C-alpha cells in the first residue's frame, strides 16, 4: 500500500526537487520507504507502506526488460496466479511483490493487462519505448488517482491533490459545478474535483497519455448477470465467493485485523476470517457516549461468538481539535459525518495491526439502506392517486421539531418527507439530496444562481449516463447500480481511504471484490428488498452463521451525533467558521440565509446539520487549500 505521484513534462527534464516536494505531501500513505525514477521528461515517485515482500518491494520498479517503470498503490490479490502464468511465459522475477507482476503483465499483454487484475489499485506505468504514460484505477475505485493536464501539455498525477499542488503553476480556483455537487450530495463525483485544474480518474478507467494527449477509456462496468437457479444454489455460490474474497485479503506479511461495527457486513467478514484463521482475529470498534448512536453491544456479541481479540474506544463530543485536523487531511470537502469514527477506529487498529478488513459495500450491492425502502414506496405513490399529497406531507413534517435521537420515528418521517419534496425526476437520488432546488434559490448568492449547470441530477453528467445504464437492471437493482457508481465510489471509498491512510493503515473490503459484485447484481431485485426487509438474501445466506440478534437488527449506519454537537460542543466552531463576514468574503452563498439556518438549528426548529456541516467543511477546506 502506497502513495504515488509524478509527472510527464515537455519543456524541460524532470526536476528532483519538485518530485521530492510532491512525495513529501503523502508521507502518511507510505511511511516505510520512498523511491524515485527520473529520466528525461518523466518523474515517478512512490511512498511505501510495506505489506507484502517487506525486503525487496522497493518502488518505482522496472519490468524485466527494463523498458517499463511502475509506481503503484494497492494490492493485486491474484498476483501469485498471474506470476505463475508469467513464469510459464519465460519471465524471471527479482522480488515476491505484486508490483513486479503488474509491470511485467503490461509488457506481456499490453493495455489489456488491466483486465486480469483482481484487487484495489491505482498506478502509473511509463513505457520508455513508446514514450507512453499509463494511469489506471481499480474496478470499484477503492484507491484514488487525481491528475492535472496543463495547457502546455504537461500531465501531473498523484494519490492526493495536495501532492499535485506542489507542481509549479497548478491553479487553486474552485470548480463551481463541483461545489454545487458537493453541497447537493455531500461528495464530489468523478471526474470532478473541487479544483477546476484537477480531475479524478473514474473507477474502472484507464488514462493513456501519448504525444501530449490523454485518452481515457473504461475497462470494466458491472452488467446484469444470469440469476442463480434457486436460493440454495445462490447461497452456496455466495458463501464460496465470500470465503475466497476474504482468504485472498488475508494474505499479508504484517499483522492483520478487522473493523467490527456489529452490523451484518462487518460481522460476516469477521465470521469468515475466524473460520479461516488458526489464531484469534483482532477486531476493533468505536462507540459513542450517546446511547442511540453506539453499536458496541452488538460488536461485543459478535466478538464473543467468534472469540476475537477485541478492542474498543468510545468517542466523546470533545472533538474540536479533531475537526480541524481532519479538515487538513482531506484534499476535498467531504460532508460524510462518519469520517470521524472511521479515522478513530483506523488509528485504534493501527496500534496493533497494519491491515484491517472492513464490511464496506454490503449495503450498496445487497440493498441495505433505508432509502431503498423509501424508493420502493415512492414508486407506488408516484403511480397512485396519493401523488399530489407528496409535497403536502413534506411541508407538514417541517412543522415537527427534530428528535435528539439518531433515528427514531420522527427523524425517519422528516427525512422521508424531505425526500418526497425533491423532484420525482431525480428518482433514486432524491433521498440523498441535502440541498433542494428551492433551498438553493435562498442559499446561493445571486451571482452563483446564474450558473448554467444548476439542473436536476439526471440532466447532468456523470449522472445522465448512469441513469441511462441503470435501465438495463430490473427493479431495485437500478438504484443499487446508481449507488455503486456514485455514492460508494466517491463518498464511502474516499472516506475510508483518506481516514485509514491518515493513520497509515491499509483497509481491504472483501464484499467489493468485483467478482462478488458481479454475482450480487445477478440476483433478482426481490432478493435484495423483500417486503420491508432490506438485504433479504444476505441475511438469509448468513442464517446459522450469525446470531439472529445481528441479522434482525435495524440498519444503523456508522454516524455521529453531529446535529446535537453543533448545538453544544461544536457551536463556537460553527459560529466562527460560518460567520457572516466569512460567508460574504467568498461570494458563493447568501450570508443572511446561512445565519437563518444557524438560528433554526440552534433553536431546534429544523435539523440543518447536513447543510451546515457541509458548509463548514467547505470553508475549513478553503482555509487549508483554497486560493488566497
């Protein structure tokens, strides 16, 4: 696991000083080693967190021929199989690392080589003979890869934006459309980044840079598969895939453990690890002082059942310093509240292990979120005589004050009402919008409201293309596809990568092995959400393996009581960060309306926590990285 960076420039030879500055920005991603490759106009750098082949895995690394050089972030789990194939084809290896396998695989199979990889990765390969730079990102987008193509043709790339900003002349202007995406969704979808000059390489894509031009192509996307013949056969196939995926991700030359929330996803991973391992699995959990937010009783239940070496910590509301710390870690504003527990559980795990398996992905491929149930009901309402009551219901729920609890009937009803107010044209995304068109009319400044991109998501790329592709899937699988391509990649994977890497911890997600994802999308939609039960297939498949208390518990989500903290412990930070002076200075927002939102939230008349927190995150980000 590493951080990578580099550039291809035309007007002068690679500069060691610039490359070193870029590498120094991502030390946390690879504290164990650093390396550089410079030749003529190309510069590659790598920071290494040693996981496999501790002695001889130094990067950048060349192919057997010496023609191609790679800087690589990630793990290819089927590297042993690929290595054997290359040995049969006459290749000799100097190391035991997957990095050397990847670069030789390119030499043998050309650009088709990436389709053979099974894992999480982001890498750059420089082909000296063809003067070609290749960037690639894994199927699901677990590992990040940013790039900037300058007007003079130079291409700069890195695992994190802060590294790219060390290259001379990279602009820091905010991309207005990316900012609107962020405030609407709480994340920024690829290929956008918060900066106009920098783009994300989308998941499952490759960029080939030759003769000053970059060509981007997609090498993988999930497609509808053939449904298994009956539940028993499907369960057998799933459990076999799960065990294979977990087994592959337990390959490590350093200590390994698992995150354990007590939900079905992480519990299934821990159960499978315990079956494979000859020694107790190390597990890690985070809890909260607010009881409605804490899942520690459930994680303890799972830890006891599978006899894990379990450790847990409780997160209090004294997080002022942590808020400022994480704002400096994130290269882009991210509104996801769960970055805090993710960072703290990563930091806790790093005290004992270097690798941790997580349960990420189960909700997006098996149908675990409440908004899937909401969407199922909405489809019925939209086709019934009750449709005109949608807006009235949403307006009526605004009159009910929010509850201090994490969820509860009141909070669920209010969130459901908010979703119905959003345009039906947004379909799935209306349950995940945190700033409606009506709110934007009051929230944005007059100048910002003149921007031409302010349309519903289905009319904007990349969502227009994803809505189009989703139609190939039946029922709720359409909604799962949309989350797989957007929310999972650009929110969940970003959060997990940045927070774990900030603690120099590698995380692996067995449920997001692309073969398991393809299997999940072959299942009929009624196996995902059946009646009022989400994750029906997953729960049935794990019956007899996990305790019924785990299988039957309500979905909680890995969140924090931010709505309460903004009224108390984080109140002063909010008032300072969102002062009328600071809001007015940037010119994007209506400062008077922001102050109204703050008052309504503090008086418990409305729960504006998502909107206020996102705005805080943007301003804290701008203090660190924005154009001064």
